[in-house]
């Protein structure tokens, strides 16, 4: 009897631990390193998008942090041609997955101006 109680307690403890672990990973954005706006996000947008969006192509200007931050989700959709948003850079090819993933992690980490 005593043994059963211990087994039940251990299972409950195990369940609680697995939930906590999931939560930590979610806020941790899959355990990714911190993505820097200055070192990664800005150069990526500047080099691949601002030939056109530095001056408002299609009504979108990404010439400063605030505008990138405000448009982050449509930018991510455009880089993956998700949700009916046209693939960008226009006409393709799409950016490297590693860059697109870094942009997604940057959003997940709170779109820091770091
Ligand atoms: C060669 C020029 C050019 C480049 C480079 C370019 N764009 Fe665009 N983009 C356009 C034009 C033109 C439009 C408007 C297209 C239209 O209305 O059909 C547009 C539209 C968009 C839109 C709106 C799309 C929609 O379906 O509503 C987004 C978001 C966007 N661009 C993001 C980006 C991002 C992010 C990059 C870089 C990864 C990028 N663009 C690179 C020219 C460009």
C-alpha cells in the first residue's frame, strides 16, 4: 500500500516536471541563443529587402527598427510565402532557412532592439 502511494507521488512529480520543462522551452524559444537586432536582423533586412523597402515598395518601409518591429509578422510570412503573403525578396529565391529561423527566434524573444 505504502509502495503504491510512493509510485503515485513519483508519477505526479514526473508529470509536474515535464510541464515545467515545456514552459521553460517555450519562453526559451527552443533554447536558441539570443538573436541580436544590430548584428543579425538589421543587416538581413538592409541587404535583402531595403533595396526596395528602404523607400516604400508596395507601401512597406523597413528603414528603422520601429517599422521592422511593427511589421515583423508580415515580414516573416513574406519570407516564407505563408498565409497568402507574396514571397519576398520579390521573385525569389527565398532567404536561407537559417536567416528566416533567426528572424522567427527574434520575434519569439520579444523583438528586442539589442
Ligand atoms: C526588388 C524589390 C524588392 C525586394 C528586394 C523586396 N521586396 Fe517586398 N515588395 C516589393 C514590391 C514591389 C511589393 C509590392 C508587391 C505587390 O503589391 O504585388 C512588395 C511587397 C512586400 C510585402 C507585402 C506583400 C503582400 O503580399 O502583402 C511585404 C511584407 C514585403 N514586400 C516584405 C519584403 C521583405 C521582408 C523583403 C526582404 C526579405 C522584401 N520584401 C524584399 C519589392 C521588393
